[in-house]
């Protein structure tokens, strides 16, 4: 019986080390990872709903972009290098796309639809834009 435990010794030590490391990750003394927040965004009739989104710096946000139009394709563009944001997602009519963002700096950033048909106003010129407001991280 001692030979069985001796043979499993290295495996037992390795598994014990993994369990200890895992418990340290969930320790109250260490900061927990910021949970992902889901925000549904409707795109249609040349507007975004909501057209103002408020998040915290460093918070991972999952934007669920749904194009409610039956024929018109739309786009979600958010370009803000200073905040680490570089999003350009096409959303076909009647479809949903999901994108994760994690803003790295506080501020207000415009998002818009970049679609445009020849000889017509762009979707942005027709009012399809909004604002992402990024505030400081919340209390732990």
C-alpha cells in the first residue's frame, strides 16, 4: 500500500499546488477581476438606443449590438486610441453582433454608424451617433 502512495506522490503534490494557487486567486486580499457587464444596444431608424452609455475605466463591457432594421445594414464605430478603443463592427439587417470593450481612460467618446449610400447623407449625418462616457473606477 505504501508503494501506491509513493508512486502517486509527485502527482499528488502537483495537484495540491494547483489547488493552493487557485485558492490564492480568490483570496480576499487580492483584487478580484472586474466582471463583464452586458449592455444591449439597438441600432435602427438611424439612431442608437441607448445613445449614451456610461461605464467605468478598466471595466470590461460586452456590447450586444442588434440591428432592428429589416433591410438597412448598420455599423458600430468607436475610435479612441487614448482609451484603447478601436471598434468597427458591421451589423447586417435583423442580426446581432457582440463586441467586448475595456476602456483604459476616463472621458467622453463618440460612437457612430459609418454607413453611407452614394449621393445620400451618411447614417452619422442623419443622427446615428452616441456617446460612451467613461468614469473613474468604482470603489472596491
